[in-house]
C-alpha cells in the first residue's frame, strides 16, 4: 500500500478486493482498525486469494482533462516486491519506475535517470509490496479508527493510518461491503507537501481478487481518471525487472 | 519528477507558457454560437478559476461579483470571438499572467495570428522587439523571407500588414499606466510579431526604416517554419526549434544553446546539445523570446548544470507545495556515465522571456549557478492548466503561485539580470549583440581566473 496520489498507489489499492459477504457494520460502536482491515481483506477476496497470486500485470489508461492528456500504462509485479511501472506519455515518451528487489529507480525523458533513496525509497517499497493490501500493520506505524463518514455517496468507517515517515492516509471503508471507497492522503517529501483525494469505483474480480476498475484522483486543482483495461496473473519473465542500462550506469 | 506521482505529474504538465497577444487580423465570418453553449463556456471558465485560484481571497477581487456582472454579456454573445472577449475581460480582472482563452482549432489559432487561410504555418524569418518607442528588427534568420528581402537587424518596423507603427503607438498609450513597461514591450512586440506569422505562402507587406534612415517597403512571402511542429495536450500545434552554436573568444570555446519553447519535442536536441558542448569552457543559454512551456522541463534540464539535489522553486496551490526538484543528470541519453556541466553558465533574457524560462533562469540565478545577461524578463511565471471549454476553446489558467529559491518571486518583477545589457538600435546596426557579447566576455574572464 502506498500513500501518495500516484497511479501506483491507486493500482496497489485497487489490486486488492474480494467481496465477501461481510457482516454489516455496527451502527453504534466503531470497530477497531484491525477489524476494519480484516473485513476489507475478506471483502477483496481473503488472505488466501491474495497470497495465491505470484504475478500481476495490470494495464491502465489515465487521463488528465485539465491538461488534455491521455496516457496508457502497465504495472508489472512479482513476489515479493519486484515491480515495473511504465506510462506512455504522448509527446514525451516512456516514464518508468521500478524495483528489482535491490534498487528502486525512475527513468523518464524529462528528468532523466535516478536511483531512489531515503523517503522516496521507503515510499516505493510500500507501493511495490505485493501484499500491500494485506500487510497494513507492517506498512503503517499506526492505524486507528477515527469515526464514520461519507465518501463518494457511501457511508464508511474512517481509519487513519500513519507511515514511519509521518505521512497520513485517511482510508474510508464502506459500511455495507467493507471495500475501500476512497482515501485522503497527506504526504511530505522532498518533492513537496501534498494532499489528495482518491475515490474507487466499479470493483470487479480479477484472478480471485476484487479491485476497482476506475479510480478518480484530485489534487492541486487537478483531476485524474484511471481505468483498468485488463489484469492478469500469468507468469512474468524475471528479465523484465532487470535494471535499465541508464540505471546500471548510474551505479558505476 | 520524484516519481510518477499524480501531483508531480501535474506539476510537470503545468503549462508555464504565455501566449503572445493576437493581432487584429482579418478572419472569416465566425459561425453563430448557441446561447446555451456560450453560457456553459462562460460558467465553465469561471468555475475552473473559482475552484483552483491559489489565493482564496482572489487578491481582493470579488470573483462572484465579476461573474454576475459579465454573465449577461456572455449570454448575449453570438460568436466565439465575442464570447472570448467577455471571458478575457473576466480573466483580466484578476490581474495575473497565464489567464487566456486559446481558440480551439489550430486553424483558428493560426488565423488569430495573422493568416486568413489554411496551410502549413510560416513566418517572415525575423524577430522584433519594442525598444525605446520603436519596433526594431533584432534578428534576421538566414535564408528566411526577411533575409532574402535584404532586411537587417536594427531596422525599424513602420508597418507589418495591418499593424502600423501608429497602431502600436496607440496600443502602447492605452496600455501605459495599466501594466508595467515590460508588459507593454511584450504586447507591442508580440502584436507585430504575430502579424509576421501566418500560413506559408501568404504575403505580408512590410515597411521599414533602414540604417541610413531610408524607407524600405517589401512584400514578404512567408516561408514554412524551420522547426518541428509539435502538439502537447490541449495546446495548439507549435513550432519547436533548438539551435546550437560554438563561439571562440580569447582562446576559449563557448557553446551557445537557444530554443524557442519548452516542449517535450525539444528534449532530445537539448540533451544532445549539452552532451556535445560538455567540453566547452562555458555555455550560454539563450532564452530571449522563449515564452515558456512545460514547467517540469525546467528542473529536468537544469540537472545538466547542477551537481546537487536542489530545487528551482516551489509551486504553491491552495493546499499543496510542489517543489521543482533538480535531478543531477549523471547519465546521458546513450546510457553513458557523465557529470553535469561544471563550467560557467550564462543565461540571456529579455522582456519576451517568460514563464518556464523565467523559472529556469531565475532559479539557476538564485542558486548561484548561472549569471543572467540582457534585459529583465517578462514577469509572467505562474504554473497553469489548460482544460477545454464547452465551445472547444482552451482555457489557460494559473493554478499556483511560484516562489523561487530564497523566496524570490518572478511574477511581476521578472528575472532581473546580473549584468543588464539591453539591445540598442546602434548595436544591432553595428552587428553586435550586447547580451551575448557580455556573456561571452564573462565566460572568458571566469576561465582566466581558474
């Protein structure tokens, strides 16, 4: 699970969802964060379904209407945390980010090549954790239920989660089925301080797990829509996750 | 870009570009506009600004009152040009840069820039600036229409198409006192410059005063643009041109990189230019006339000249602060290990240098990494977005304030050169370029101190 408003985060969040006939939420008392999360894990498919998957390949389409830009992308993951995300940006080219199990990196024509460290590395490791939607207690320093609310027209339980780095996520888990309805994410990195709102829609089952197929993100007055076009759990060749030549050169 | 994060992506996408003022050129009779579309377009523009303007007090402007006063006029607009005038009047109330309506169709944009017919875009192959109350030719492109007609730098433009010196003077008089002198110069040169662009094959009648004071009249047949035409997002197609040169002075080799806009299509040539000039004794980056472009390109390209993690500036929206983080470029496009250029860097600016160019120039200046030569820049440095409106036009609207290293703010004051070297008619007629000459002299001096 990640806490930033990246497509990666949305994908990670989206990549877990099993509908289980969840018990109706208690109207009067707030469940504990652990209970809410356990219900969510069950709702997206259960621990067994999550741990059964070895690979994920998710193809997406993203649009930013305020910029008039539509992008296509692909996220590849292999246990335990190898990952490659590639977004094809019209007019710019390929914007990539990855982790080969040892080195996290980013590479794109605008900023060039970069090896990620510090808080950036910690963020990416959370984003790329294959079981991000299962291991909340490992990925967050603390989590607590802070009340009930409503998001995207659904009543929900708000669970506040805080990372080791101090970033805050207010996750909103639906009262009716336990699925994640949305999140408000506050982060602080060397790239700035941001607050964003994410909502998840149209959950569908892929490989035994439920995930939202449409995600809306809002931050800084901008909107971004992400649609999952397909997802598979077929094996992915390990060479896919090898470092690009530019990153290898950086390590010399 | 920190990662492929949404906000960072948004920052990178922020169009830090300004639009030159359109000339009052003839255009075909516009189609009638549906009143419902007119109103929806006006409301959409108002709401976009209402939702995203970074200062919730709108710097004292009563934004709902502005809507209420102008909405009836929008409802009565029967053509897109009429509606644009109403929306522009609304946006002007804010008194900030980067609030413009861009005609929706590329052809319409082109016509707004002076042409009356479809075809490949073209220009007269000359650049102009408003200097001391006159519009001067500051550069003639070799092989262009102006060059072929014998026009030379330093000549005074008395008329370009319908844009006469008298009309410019009248516009300047109306603008004076409402905007600063640099903005006046920007608008005046922009208006004449627009009259010198259009469709390749168009003829533009020009009247000039040459170096000896004689009146010269020429019919310039616009030639196809030399650069690459590129689109980005909702922006209309624009020419992208990167020029690279090597000068020799006092035994030193000095690279010069000039480009006309910050669009991604320029990135390969910009990266290649730095690679090829890596062994030079200094590099001059010529941003004169560069109106900006994609904001994220500024910190990206700055990484070729800065060997430490730093920031060119901070974009401040209503809720967020996004840093323009510089990533030192230690690998070239061929995947080879390199070091960012460590020699002296000089940047040339003038009153037509705007937006992303100001963030780049002002940021490197504030970080002590570059020395700026020329004239104070435009002072239009706000990150903006460009959503499409219901009538098909594009709304350029700023969504953030921009603060540079040490708290410097370029919106308004512009980037002030360390070494002012304004252009003069005498220098141009003598074949000199005061800003470039000063930059070269400084690089030579820096090297002699090493």
